């Protein structure tokens, strides 16, 4: 499902995005020989699987070589330096090792980068113009970038950011109150996404277009003002 994303991401970042460990295609052995102990159908299936594995291996290597070629050109053209082969590095890791070494030299973050990323994480959301999936993306994109900045986010920080975005949208105080009825252990980022995706999908289906229909203007303070204060201190100051 994620193609060859592992070629350009550190294993920890890849896993944080996909929820999976990196498992690159393995180079298949020689063409399988006919096994007389198997049926023709079983032998044919073995060859089909081998052919698929070989195609994936070739495709991965082609993509990897294209990445290396682009990196070499950019490196030598923009930085006027020679791109040398990396001795002892697996072919599928060459681009990533090169990119990381370049990032270490030229991509170090400054405080403004961190502040800007935190601001993007809690960017204003208008439910009339953007769906809730875009809110999830903006928070998770900021989380990934925070990792590159050396400022990894914890699960509760994603939750606080999401709560702040929903609160500031001004339409969902009743849903926030229901959310805060859950225990602290239940208020995880995974549960947050599920809970509000379902609640806000129902809101759209109901055709709610005004704040009063969605609970806006009610007792917003009842939705755990303490957590709001923590979220604001984390992302606004």
C-alpha cells in the first residue's frame, strides 16, 4: 500500500506513518524448477509468485537508482561537490544515507521552524470548507515534520492539538463534552480520530449549518477547560 516509501524515510518515521515495519522486497532465487511431487497447478502458482517477486525487486531497484541519480545531479549541480559511492552501504539505503547526511549539514531546524510547525498543527478549521480528515492530516503531517526537527510529538500532544482545533471551530462543544467524559486512558489519538470522525460525519449528515444546531454558544467551559488551557499553553504561547 505504501510502495517504496521506505527508500526515502528512516525506519522509525516510516513506521510512525504506516504502522508497519519496513519489509523491502527480497531478491528472489533462481527460477524455480518443476517439482515432480507437486501438481501442475501448484508448480504454476510457484512460478507466478516467483515472477511477481522478481518484478517487485526489479521495480524497487529501478526506483532506487532513479532517486540516486536525482540526488547525484542535485548534489553536484547545486552544491558543487562530488557525489561519491558509499562503501559498505546497502544499495537500498544509499539515497537515505546520503539524504540524512545532507540534512545533518544543511537542514538543521531553528526555533522559527518549530514555532511555524506548531502553528500549522493547530491551524484554524472551518467545517464548511474543509472536512475533518484534513484536520487529522494537518496534525499528523506536523507530527512527522516535528520528528525531522528533532522535536518528536507525544500522543497526548496530538490529542490536545485536535481538541484545540475543534474547540476553535466553534461548532462542537457538545461533542467535546462527551469526549471529556471518557477516562484519560481512553483519550488517545487513535480514539480521538475514531470518535470525532464518527461524530462529525453524523453532524454533516444531519445538515447542521449553524452553531446552535451543533452546540455552539452553549456551556463550552464544561468541556474540560483545564485541558484547553494546557493545549493553548503548548501550542499558542
